[in-house]
């Protein structure tokens, strides 16, 4: 277990892991997945965002991709925090079992 969580009670670690998990799922459902769909629809030839019938400007695609990549980076950070706490739970639970 990492030193930062070594002295934290298991109950607190579990609560934080649950909070990070809920936050990650919420971010995926409300941000990352919809933004991915937006970019997909934007670059499709018959995109509903392309009302003029002209090709979508590169700057529009770049802007949407920047937003999508920032959302992806945030999701990765949440995932790493969640994983850190879940690994700490696994190590804490595994310690008593390995002593027998």
C-alpha cells in the first residue's frame, strides 16, 4: 500500500474509492461519451452540425478535439485515483489473509 494511505482507516479508503468511482461514472456518462459522439457526428459527411453542406472547418474539429482530449485526461486522472484507492483496499484486505 502506498505510504499516503497506510495510516488511513479502511472505512475512509472505501468511502473515497466509492466517491471517485461515482465521479468517474458520472463524468463518463455526462461528458466523455457525449463529447465523443459530438466529434464523431461532426466529422461524418452527413453530420447534422454541417447545416451549410460545406466541409466542417478544421478549426471547429480542432476545438472539439481539444475539449474531448481534456475530458479524456480528466477521466484518466479520476481512474488513476480510483485505482490507487482500490489497490489500497486490496492490499489492506490481503494483509490479514497472508499472515495466517
